[in-house]
C-alpha cells in the first residue's frame, strides 16, 4: 500500500493539482499548483516548503561514532563541530560513489544522517567492528524544507533562535510546544532551512509555519519545482547525475567524486590517519589522472535556440520542466564529448542550462559545444558552451 | 568650457530606450553621456515608494514586449534582470461570475466551456491562427524597416528582402495578417468566438493605449502589436519585473553604467547644438553645454523635432509630417495601497485569481461605451481597468500582509471638453475605485492611499506628448516605415549626427527596448563609415 507522510492530511488539502508521485513508497507531490513554474517562482522570490519526510534518517550514536563516520564517509567529519551539518558522499572500495546525503553532528558522539536511499543494512554491517548504535529513525520524524529569501522572516516569527543560524548550522529549538531540529540547509541553492519534527507533532508545526508564512507568500512546492531549483543550484540528484555504484552493472554507470565535481569534499585526503572507504582508489585516480569525466555546467544562448526553431518553421517555446532523459553533447567539430544529465530552460538565467559530464579536455569554461535537440523529428545541434556551476548563487544563501 | 566635455555620444532621456541605446553604444566602446531631466532614471518605467514599504509603479506596470535579444546581448541577468511569472488572468462579470484563465491549457478548456462549449476549440483556433501571424510578422517587427522611399541600392536590397518575405507566406496567414492589421478586433474575434466575456477579454487587450474602441478598425493591429511580446518564450504572455518596471530600468542603468556610460540626472536638455547642419552637442535648460558629434533623442517625435531641434533647420515637408503626427493620449493610472486582500464573492477566500492581470471589461459593449465618452472629450462613466496586484507576485512590493494594486485606466482623453484634469482627477479616480469596489465589495475598506496619474501628469513627468503611452498613436500610417515619418524610420534624422531612439520610432511604444537597440546599430554603422 502506498504510504503517506505525517504532513499528508494538510498537503492533500493544498494539492490543487492532485498530482502525486511515489517517493520511496510515500505519496509525494509533483506539484500543488497547476503550474510548477509558479511554485518555482515562489521559492525564488518569496518562500516555499517541501515535504522531505520520505528521506531515510539514521542516528549514529556511541563512543565510536566519529571514528565510524570518518571511515565510512569520504568527507572528513572530524572537523564537524556539534551544531553543524555537512554535505557528504560515501564510496565503495573502487572509489565510486555509493550515495550522497547530509550529516548533522548533534553531539560529540552522535550524528544524524539523511539519505535518499535505504542504507541501514550497509551501515549496520560496517558498524559491527565499532562501539556504535545505528538507529533507523525514518518514521520517527517528519522533515520539511523551508526555502527562499523569505524563509528566515517566516521561521524567525516562530523561533527567534534561528536568526543566528549560519549556513550549515544546526540548532534544537521549539516551535509551539514541539522540540524541533532546524538546520540552515536545503536543496534550492538559496537561503533556506530544514526542520526535523517528531512525527506526531508534524501537522501542528506545519500549520504554524503556514500561518507565519502567509503574509510572506509562502507556498508548498513539489518535486518538479524542486528539480528546477536544484539544477540552477548545480546540486546533483541521485538517479539523474549518478546512480549508486552498488547497483550498477557496468562502470559506465559508476562515478568517482572527482568525476561528479565533488572533489572539493575530499580536502585532507592525503592525511594517512583517515583511511576512509575508497581513499586508496581515489588517490590512484588522482595520481594517474584516470578520471574519465568532469562535471560542468552547459548553457545555450537564447539566440541560438530561437534560430534553431525559427529556421525550421517552428516557434521556440522553452520548457522549464527539466527533460527526463540525457541530452547528448558534441564538440564544435561534431565529436561526441559527453551528455547533460539534467537540462532545462532556466527562468532565472533566461536561457537553457544543464548539468553535464564531459571528457576532461572539453571541461574548460567557455568551450564551445553543440547540444543535441529534437526538432521536426530530427536530431539537430544547437551551439552552446561550457559554464561553471552553480548557475544560481545569491549572496543571501550564506550571508 | 564646452570642449572639456568630450563624449562620442549624448543620449537625451534616461527612459528604458535611452538607457538601452546608451548601454549598447557604451558596450561598443563609445563614450556615452545620458542626460535625464528627472531625479531618477526610467521615464515611463519607474517605481516609487510613495508610502513607507509600498512600491508604486507610477506609469507602466508589466513587461512583455522587451526583445529577448536585448536580455542576452546586454547580459541583463548579471545586472539583476528578473521577470516574475504571472500565473493567471481574471475577468469579473456583471452577474458575479468570472473568467479565470490559468497556466494549464487543459484546465482552461474546462473554464472556457463554462461560458461556451464552442469557444473551447474556437479559442484554440484563434490562438493558432494568430500565432502564425505573429511568426510571419516577427522578422519585420524585429528589424529596421526598409526605406522604401529611397533610391539607394543598399536600401533596394532591403526592400527586396521584404517583398520576398511577404511573397513566401502562406495565403491564409497573409489574409489573416491583413485582416488584423486593418480591421477591428471585434470583427476578427467574432469569427472564432461567441462568449461575451471571452470576446471582451481579447477585445480589451486590443484597446490598451489607443484612442479607439473594439469596434474601430485599428484595434486588430494594436492587439497584434501587444501580442508580439513574450515571457520565457511563451508568446503573448506578460511578466512582472521584480521591483516593478522601475526595477527593470534600474537593471538597465546598472548595465549601461557597467559598460561605461555616464548618466547625469536633473539635467533637462533645452536644445540641440548644430553647426553647418550637423549635430554638435546639447545645451541644458540651465545653460550648461555638452559636446558630442552624435546626439540621440529618446523623446517623442514632437519634442525631438519641434522642441529640441530647431524646426527651421529641418525640411518643411518633414516638419509638417511631424506636426500632423497624432498623440491623443487616453490613459491614466490609479495606484492603490491596500490594507489587505480584495475578495471576489464567488471565489470566497481563494487568491489564485489575483496572480496576474485583473481585467475589468465584462462585455465588448462595455468597452465600446467606455470609448464613446472619449470621442466627445470626456472620460468613461464605467472605465476599462487593467489591474494587477503586484505584491502577490513580488512580496517586496508591500509590507507583509499589505498590497499594492496598479490600475491602468481607459478612456481618459488628454483634452477634456470644457474642464481640466486638475478639476476632474479625483472624480475620475472615484469612478475607478467604484468600479473595482463593484466587483470586489471589500475594496473601499482596504484603500490606504491612492495615487492618480492622468494624461497631463504623464506628459509633465515623462515628456510623452499628450500623455500618449506609446509616444505616438498606433495608426497604420504612423507605423513601420512611416514611424515617425516616411523616409526617417531608420533612426536617422534630417540633421547629420542627430538620431532618434524613442518609442516614436519603429516598432513603437511599450517597454520593448527595440528602438534603443536599432538606433545603436544604425549609429555604430554610420560612425564606422
Ligand atoms: C501610464 C502608462 C502605463 C503603461 N503601461 C505599460 C505596461 O504595463 N507595459 C509596457 O510595456 N508599456 C507600458 N507603457 C508604455 C511604456 O511605458 C512606454 O512606451 C515606454 O516606457 C517609453 O519608453 P521611452 O524610453 O521610449 O520613453 P520614456 O520612458 O518616456 O523616456 C523618456 C525620458 O526622457 C526624459 N526627458 C524628457 N524630456 C527631457 C529633456 N528635455 N531633457 C532630458 N530628459 C528628458 C524623461 O524624463 C524620460 O525619462 C505605459 C505607459 C504609461 C504612460
């Protein structure tokens, strides 16, 4: 049976589009409004909230928690102070990425992990050699992202504690009578917060947020708008930018952190005192320069896109809903050089943008490329170029 | 003192066209000085905080016609370009019902079917046919009109291009184009639609800014003109710029400045300096002189040629054409600060109908009668109002929980018969408020403040003659290669080095930028010669 999240009774009332998808066996709104573009604009200009409850949530507790985490996760958790959160990836021994997620350090010997896929079996099997409890808390909590420029104003009215919260900071506070964990994190690339709320108090807290948000034009948003904002933010999504190495049949479906543009997480990899899973292989990859890909941004200028359609007798109608498949990329000379894993028209950037994997020698910003489009039932190329990531990065995100 | 001011180009007026022109020229390496009479840039596209926290779009209020090439070529996103999505279009009806069109075409079919089953596919045919007309005319719209009056072989190439384009079109598309360009909008929609509210919605959009009613020939062309715009590539759709259209002109000013243009405020130009029939610079009203070999006027044709230039230096037949050029402004604005949300009784607590234009024009006859008054020198008893609560799309337009509502109002002729706007202003605004209140019965109670902007005020504050929002009426004989005068639709003027870049040139008015852009192309071409 399809399950619903603790917020569902309210979300169902708010879902005017009756558009639901299936996220880990839970009903998850694709959009609430008839237009996901409208939701996108709410997040970008006011604030939006998104139900992340289907995320898998784990407590990692015990005297060995830090040692365990610094072994399992590729990014060094030892630098993470209690009251801070960290974006993470974890790899297999071949240095390929298994998954990504966010880890919250709630105490010296306690971490809280959120992940898109189930990892309980994996974590417990590794935990046997450590003094540590792994607790699956997925159903104990509902979780909610409140994102966008007005998110601080809205939450501040409910709990002034969040006012001081820095980017990737974490605090335990109360909304009404409910203890909640609030972090300044999210998947929008903007100022935003995520709340972890005891499941039985989820509705009360949501209602308080909705009421506080009304004068600020807070609206719910679904997976479609989420996908749009995260592409602009250059954030990888499991199932789009990568699949878990664990379930891949060939290496074409496996990627290293460097290939995914996540090399920056590996600061301190040379430090011998932290032999995390995959380290040897990643060091080898770096020493031999064997990375097959670079992750870059790609963009098409308005003029090129317009001309492609106009010269074929059509009106160019850009679509901000990301395409559901990979978009092939060619060099200026017509040679296959990679593919965009996500591709959309960005209302913010006013042009088509994508997150792409290209062969390393084509990764330089500004490199001219060609992007394959289907026009009049034919594959035609339009001129584009390589850009940096992210596309959207306002100062207020970290200010 | 004069020669200490060494510029390549002086642009008169920092409206959006002057700024666009300056940005392009500066980007091309010219030393550009923009002279603006007011204490802020933007002209007819400004936003003012008339009450703490409440941002009023004094004049223009929405964006659509802006040419997308300008966004890309001037890299405007980098300077803050941010057009917001208008989700819906709402038209209240006399009987309490309404037409509410939203973002989903299939759902819109259901809404249209409530009013007429035949109009569901009627509307889709209307949209498809007009979309093909737009596609056909767009290359003409988006290029400098060929000079059909010239003997120059280079111009002949352009004329040949035009004839070739016309000749290559589908017969039906040509015919539909001519019907729209020459006929009334009512005639055109009658062939597709039967529901009064749907027809009125289209017809009202065809009358914006012109002194014509939906039954007058000429409204088809205006409809088409306004439908040449887009938001994110969606033809005919409008957006609302972050911070209002004043937010947009601030973006342009930032871009122009970043490319190296200098903008000087509080600098009203008195007249053009010439020598041997060539432009040499300008003199401000306070007597300050600025010199440059190129002077570009973004003002309307009347001011450009009869006030800034000395008409005695211009050919007399040209002066005569400019003197005959019609303005006849009919538009006003009434802007409101609101204490809360206006409620439409049939929709209860819903607010999804407030996320776009609110169109007060329940029937075609309502529109035509509103126009009738203007023919006889008076303003409408029941005005046509195109409103928009911008704070629903941009929360920064008003304090939390409060709102600003822009009401664009027709018909309010510049010349009143035996009265003045000073006498009639508040009475006109009362009619506007009463009209809104008739449909939104809690409206009166919400009004915290209102700003009334009549054609005389538009003229006084922007320089748009007679308050015509387009800097010159949209008549066929004042468009394309006739705008503003035959032989001078290429942004040049009879005075060497003196150019025009305002809405009185092709393609015309609106926050569109095309005149400013085309003029810069012509100037760059001429200076390279
Ligand atoms: C009430 C109203 C509502 C409108 N609504 C819309 C809308 O919603 N959407 C839309 O697209 N269009 C709208 N328009 C039309 C649009 O705003 C105008 O067509 C456009 O802004 C004109 O731009 P411009 O740069 O050509 O001229 P202007 O904006 O008029 O700029 C001319 C500039 O020159 C300055 N100036 C004048 N004389 C002198 C002088 N002697 N010396 C120095 N400076 C001088 C003026 O102060 C002004 O800044 C509206 C217009 C009005 C009046």
